[in-house]
C-alpha cells in the first residue's frame, strides 16, 4: 500500500502543465493542486489516526484507502478544475496511511517494528520515484491526460480489498471518546493559519487579509491547546506526550519537514533555469531534471531502507545525527558547488541518503515511545508536524525568492527574476535546519534508560 501511496504522490507533479492545458488553468492556480491536498491532509490526518485508536486501525485504513480511490477518480474524470480540487481534497487521507500502518506494525510485532517501518518508508520513496518517472513517460506515449490520471485511481481501488482482506485488525483500543470539539478547533486553526501562509505571496504578506488569517489561526490554535489541557478525553494528550518523551521527536519532525519540503521547488527550478538567460542554473531539460530529482528520491529510498540497520548499529540518536549531518553536508555542497549538472545531481543523491535515514528513523522513535493505545494519534501528529512545517517553509522560501531579485534581459525586454543568491540562501537555511536537528538529536537519549514500566500503560492512561 505504501508503494501505491508513493506512486500517487509522485504521479501528479510532472502532469501539472497538462492539467493546466486540459482545464484552461493558469500556472498560479495550479499551485492549488498541491496546496489543497496539503491543507486538508494536515487537518484530517490527526483525526483519522485518532479514530484508528478508538475504532480500529484496519477499519480506518480501509476508509482512508476508499476515500483516496474515490478522490483519484474525481481527479481523472473532473469536468472542471474545481471538481479536480475536490478530488485532491478527498485524497488527503492518503497521508494517514503511515500512522495507521505504524500502529498495526507496533501491535503485531513490537520487536521488529523499526525494521518494518524502514521498509514501509522505503516502499513509499520507491513508489514516489517510479511514479514521477512513469507518469511523464506514459503521458508522452499515449498523450491522453485523463487516462494517465486514471492510473492512481486504479492502483488505489485495488488497495481497498488488500487492506480489508490481508491486514489483521489491532486488538488494543483506547476507551476515550473522540474529542470532536478539539478536532474542529485544530482543523479550523490549521486551515486558517496555513490558508494565510499559502496565499501570502499571492496577496502580499502585509495584506490585512493574510495578516488576519495568520493571527486568527494562531489564536484558534492557542485556544485549542488550552481546551485540550482541560477536557477529559483530549484529541491530543500533551501531558502523556511529554511523559512518553514525544515532544523532542515532534520538534525534529518539524525541522525535517521544513528542509525536506521547503527545498524541493527551489532545487527543481534551479535545475531548469537557463544559464544563458538568467546567468545561473543548469539548463536541464524536463527529462534530465526529472532524472536528477529521481536520484534524490533514490537516495532517500536507500537511506530509509537501511535506516533500521543503522539505528541498531549505532543507536537511533546517532542515526538521526548521521542523517542530519549528511543532509547538512549536501546543502553546503549545493551552496558552494552548484555549477555542474553531474555534481548537483550527486549532491541531490547525497541529500536523499541523509533525509532517507531521517524519515526512516524518526517515526520509529515516535512509535517506540508512544503509549500502546495512542500510537495512531502520535504518528498522526508526527506526520502533521512535518507537513505543516513544510508548508510554512515553502511559503517563507517563496518570499525569499520573490524578494531577492536581479535584472535580466529576455527577448530584448528588461525583467527582474529571482537571483542566484536567493537559491543559495534557501539551501543555506536548510543546512542550518539540519545542524539544528543534530543539536536537538543530542538530547534524544536522555531518560532513554528508563524501564518499560515507567511508560504509561494502557490501563494507567485510561484511568487518568
């Protein structure tokens, strides 16, 4: 299923231009193909994960898979762009696959959970790599965007019976009620805040609407935290997260998401930029740029697949330090030596290795530290932390690219474009985020030698 999830996530980016041509949509509006998926996934994943803890993780996995399959069909057969965006919103539970699968793995075999999580992440990154390559090749072969968009729907529809028939249900349940008021506040706060962040560059960061959305979103999230601390059955129990030593891994997850998702678009744009026109860039064709980016995904596939072996060999804390250090080194090399396509592709591969170790190790730490009846929601918060931080970083980096400009002459006309220093600044910030990750990782093993009995048991959690 994770291979199918990765396939879908890698499928759409190469087809954005074709989707725009099909629906007569501008390049700016096409940003919503990713933005709507991002916003809805951040809000729905914690809720779906929590429902898994309450009603059963396999049940919610089947539900999530069905929603993604239906959304994929909406995307393929959409008569208009708004209907396509509705389909993308229905695909949002895709991001809940991993939290639900983490819980299933932990309940089935705690001893091998780390290895199984590494394999899941490897399947996800492998699927994303193949999806990005296959969709572009298929589009050039059959030249029918609707049929190409239908492929993820077929794959996801096939996953529904697989999840229902071949996945065993978990037996541990939390007896707490679902905190629907907390879920509503969390969703409203995230949508409001990220809605402002996502549109900051389009409307201007000083626009009263953008400032109002960001401020109101922060206020709602602050109210949500206060409410969660006082209700009997909170959606997220912050006290138990602290007792289970989950706060630090969540911070590391946010730093990981910021550098991982925030750097993707700038790196892709730098690959395609024509040095004869802009004075920088590598002038790669679409096919060559896709191959270079696939090397990054391939590196992530290798790193995530080996992450459990590395963690067992050197401890999870040192595995996180290693992954962050390798990533920081790759960003530093991108800053100082980006002038060759071969070299830049090599740095992307090295970056993939580092991030692969991180995305394979950090969720294993979260799953290992979470109370047994709250693995789903803990994993869901991990995923949402990564995604939300990525959205914020993406918006911040877009602001950097729109602020640091340089004049160029294109077709005998003077224009201003993003400067080379903007790209270097972004890669430098991402490198600093990796260094910060290394610093936080130094404290991961504090209290690590506490006994299993010191972790809140299911019975203890239920009676508090």
